[in-house]
């Protein structure tokens, strides 16, 4: 029973850590980078590259804080690697919707894809360097 709670805690902790990092990225965009936001809005490829790169950077920085893998089981790591990006994509849509004052649609495909790219790159760095 204790092992099940440990596994659930590990999954929740990893996802929450990624969501917090993603929210900080989004708040940074809202905080003052007008040129960057307009560039991302006008060129989604640039936006995808930026979110992917920022995920790599934050994934690397997270290794300084948590050098050991948070999730120990290989099966759970794969589960996390597959489902976490989808959850992060939806959380980016939700964060953007809240920050825009609920004036736009909740689901925006570009934000969803940016969230997936961010989470994949973040998770990839953690996966590669914590094994």
C-alpha cells in the first residue's frame, strides 16, 4: 500500500513541477516581453522553437535542484513522458485563458502545442540526464 502512495506522489510531484515551470514561463510572457509575444503570435514556428528551447533550459536547471530522478519506476517514467505533455498543453491553455480574463476561447491549438513542446523538451532533458 505504501508503494502505491509513493508512486502516486512521484507522478503528481513531477506533473506539478512541470506545470509550475510552464506557468512561470507564461507569466514571463505576460509580464513585459511585448516583442517576443508579438513574434510568437505572428510566427508560430518561432513560438514552437522558443517553448521547446525554454523547456530544455528549465529541464537543465531543474537538474541542479533535483539531480536524482523524481519518478523511479521505468514504467511510470514512460507513462509520465506520454501523458504529462498533454496535461501541460491543457494547463497552458487554461493559464492563458485566465490571464486573458476569460475573454478568449479556452482551447487554443497553438497554446496546446506550445505546452506539449515545452513539456516534451523538459521531460526529455530530465529523462536523459537522471538515468
